[in-house]
C-alpha cells in the first residue's frame, strides 16, 4: 500500500502565515464593524484588549485548524467536506473568544465573538478556496480557446455516477473531452444544469442532441441498470454512429472507484437484452473446496474458464487434461501466475485413449470431473461424422466409465442446445452423450449430470471472432440467413452455470439455462459493425450465404417431452430425463463403435436409431 505524500512544508508555512494575518484582520475589523465602520467611535481600551488577545487567538486558531486537517487538505479539489470543516473550526474559535477574554481579564463588546467569527470564516474561505477559484477561471478561459480541439461527448445518466464522471472530466487537465449535454429519463431534471452542463431531456432526445451538439462520444453512466434496462438505450445510441463508452457496474459506486478510467467500450454482450447469470459462490466453494477436480478439454474456451473459476475456489488439486498442448500450456502459465498456491497438474492426452484415461483416474482419483473435451464445429463434423462419434460419444463414455470405476463423486457433462431435435451429427452425438451419463447414473454411485447451454460469445470457432476478422478485413460479413436465430451467453456465464449445476446435482439431471429471448444472427452482425464505428451498406456489406450442412434456423433448449423444473437459481432449470431402452442403447453403442473404428458404413443410420429426433438429409 502506498504511503500518503507529505504536504509541502512551504505551502503549510504560507497557510499558517495567512491564518495569523486573518486572525489580526478579524480582531480589528470586528470592532470596526461593531461601531458601524466609524474608527473614532471605538474606545481605546477595546483596541488594546483586541491586540492583547491576538496572540492567544492565533495559537488557538492554528491548533483548531490543525485538528480539522485544514493544513493537509488538497484545496484544488476542495468540496463540501472541506467547507464543513472550515465552518466547524471557525465556530469553535469564535466560541473560545469569550473564554480567552475572561481568562485574560480583558473587556470587549458582547457582540465581538459574532463579528470575529464571520470575518475569520470569510478570510479562511478566501485563503483556502482562492486557488480553486483562480484555477476555475483559468481553465474556463483555456477551455474556450481549446474547445475546438476537444472531443464533444454526451453523458447518459444524471445520477451519482454521471455526476462523478462529469466532475472528473471538468476538473482534469489531461482529458481532451468536452461534455456538451446530459441525458436523463427523470423529467424532474430536464431543463436544469449539472456542473454547468444542461440536462436536455430523456432518451428520446439522444439522436437530435448528437446533431445539435456535434457529439462524437456517448458515455453511459447508469451502473445500477441491468442489461434489460440498458438495451433500449444502447439500441438508440448505436444508431447515432458515435463511439460508445459504458461504466461497468454498481460496485464501482460502492467502492468509490467511479472515474473515467473505469469506462469501457460497449461490448456485444451488453446488447443481449438480459442480465448476466448470478451464482451462489458459497454453494460452489462448498463442493469444490478441498476436492480433487479434473477438467477434460481444460485448454478450450469453456474448459479454461472452468479452470480459472475453480482455481479461485480453493480446490485440493486441479488437473487439466487436454490433447492440444499449446492451449494447455497457456492456461497453465496463467494459473501459475494468478494462483501460485494452487496444486496444479497439467496432463496431455486424448479422451479416446481408454488406457490413458484410466491411468489418470487411477493416479489422481478425482472427486469431481468436468467433461468439456469435445468436437463442436458443426460443418466440420458433418464432413467427418465418425470423428464426432469417436471423440464426443466414446470419449465421453470412457471418461464417464472411469469416473464410475474409480469412485468420482460427481461427473458433469458439458452439453449443448444442439442436442435438442438435432439436425447435425455434432448435436446428435451430444444427445447420445447425455443418454450415456443418464444411463450410468442409474447404475453408479457417482452423480452423473449434463449441463446444456446455447452459443458462447467469443469461444473458439464461434461467430463473433469470425465477424470481427471479416470486419477488420473490410468485409463482407457473411450471414447464413436473415431469419437465423440463436441463444447466446458469455463464457463466464456458461461456466457459472456448469459450476452451479455441480452444486445442485443429485444425479441424472439435464440442467438448462433460461437464456431469455433468442437473437437474430444478422442483428448480431449489424451490432458488431456499428460498435466498430462503421455503417452497413456504406463501409461494409452483409452477405447471405445460405445454411451450411447440418445447420438449422433456430435452436431449442429442451425437447418437448422433457418439461422444466425450477432450481434455487431462477435462471437455471432441470429437464426431466427422457426414458429410453437401456439394452437397446448398449447394443446400438457397440454397433456404432465398430462402424466408427473400422471406418466402414454410415454411422448416421445407427445414430438416428439412438436419437429418433435426429433429422438429416441423406446423400443420394
């Protein structure tokens, strides 16, 4: 922790001298005012008494001012706190007046302490606030000269956060920003001023104000608002073409960290129209703490975020298992730096290799297994369906069987909304994985569960990184269809759901996230284009390329037969397991494995027998 810098001695000496001079002026001006500004009417004995009292008055004043920290405050940023301290200090000094005159056996007018206090207060305020007043006028003159070189900005939100941001912009000499106007939906504020800046109206005025005040940048300063509240405002702002900045969250206000440095660019997840998922951290810690945790696919997008959050919850040991060494190395180095106390083991291997998987379980005996290893790219798996089966289905089976064999307490499968009424081999393979863990749960002491969620923003192979690359290259941005819709969540949200599901697990459940309303892919593309400061049709084009193999227009989170059951977290639901024939499942899995391993025959035919809701276009 940094130590507070000492106040320069020269400044303290100047303030002390100014205060002594203020005491002298107050002492004699009080008599002058008492006698209606007639010097000759003041009795000589009063002048003498005031002169004698000056020395003790000065000592008392300096001592009281020191107690109220009037020699340590930074007066260029003085506010109501310093003003209150000055008033209290002067009131005490005025009260001491009759006591000191009585102790010194001096005779002064009864009204003398009153006049003395008023004059001393005025002198002290002039001395303390003169620097700020001079700085204000100096800066105002400079602002008028350099206003043309500054970025005109608009603040949306006239509350505490907006006030703090505006105050910092106004007082800083380093920020090249000029706040031209403020927007707030509170009609009681309209027509008023905030630090000299007009509050011109509600959100309906944003677009007009951008043209009227030549706005370049819009700052959203409503940290207490959820995404549902912010989305309509952001939709209006992004249509203006201005650069958007947003204050992250309410905790910034609580911790006193509201300042310009906390502003960030508006991100695509701000436009999803729902609040982020919140989890009960105590519940997560309760079942992860002091446990040996294995994460397969721990170097991937979901797997690595799982490792980050698990590492923060004090596991006994964290084991990362991944076939791709570069990803495993990156998350290893990150965790070593952030959590040097963590007992971390990073292992390279494939979930397809049964001997390797069993060896890992035999050596480390994990209590909790998060199975995130999978092939997930839909079009690629359509071209290599056997690889999807080998990795997703039988990789899952081998890890799940090892969890049962070596006594893991919980096994959490990372599934997908594409497992519902699948139209592609990737989704169908994940549905089979759900059936495998549900089947094992009936026979094992291990609690087997699945967690199903939608598309993850920013994950490897997802649409957002693709759109960003296309925008960087100048386009076009390729969209399959103007009607295609998807559910979206952020990587931390997806992982929060997985961790919460592990806490709720009883065995056999399929956990599902209430992800709000689905979003059109083309709207996602347009939002990214506008957030990049570009305009569709002028700077960059959107090109429709048609559905790719295995894709469907919309995704579902639950099969019709499943239904929903609430959990303690209102954003998480449990789907009722679907009844299936266990013997048929095991027979068809054996046939499917033989077809996949021998590279003979069409695996899709058996997959459709296992998953009746799987629909695909047969090749002629």
